[in-house]
C-alpha cells in the first residue's frame, strides 16, 4: 500500500508537472508567435517604407522631367518666335528697288510707276518705309532723295 501511495502521489506530481510544462510550452509558443508577428509587422513596415521611398523618388523624377520638358518647350517657343520675328522683319525690310526723286514727282507717281497703283495704300507704304528720309510731312519730297521701294505685302498684291 505504501507503494500505491507513492504512485498516487507520483501520478499527482506528474500531472502537476505536465500542467506546468504545458503552461510553459504554451507561454513559449505564445512568445514565439508574438515575436514572429512583431518580425512580420516590422518586415511589412520596412517593405511599405521602401515602396513609399521608391514612389517618392519616381514622383520626384516625374516632376523633374515635367519641369525639363516645360523649359524645353519654352525654349522652342522662344526660338520659333524669334525666327518668325526675324522673317517678318526681313519681309518688312525687303526692297523691290530704289528710286531717285525727280522734279515734279509725288509719292503717288512713284507708287504708280513701281506698283501700277497710285492709291493711298501704295504710296503710304512707300512713305512709311522711307519716313526717315522724307520726314514728317507725306506731301513734301525733295528731288534727289533716294527712296527705297519695299516689296508689296500680301494684302496689297
């Protein structure tokens, strides 16, 4: 019977011991799960931070490209406008002929001779082109003045 008592107490001790071991194992498993969850969370946060940094870098690259394209477009526009202005100036300053004013001539005589028309748009064109030679009065031209006869603009052809 003494042996029965030992085995009974042994069984109780074993049972209690198993319970402690199970609790310790459960705690170890819970700690491992918490550690794994923390590592997974840290990994996800690191990946999110990496993706956010990459997205920010791409956004910055796009903004820089957009600014570069805007500067290039402005440069092309300025170049085009400068070229257009130079062409307009060249057309405006294109000379058909030169004419030395004779005694008794008027701007309408000269316009009729060079353009075939003696109307105001034609002789005023000659006047505006030679205003520096003629002066402020369209009606006074002096014999011997050398006038430049401009090429007709499209609207007068």
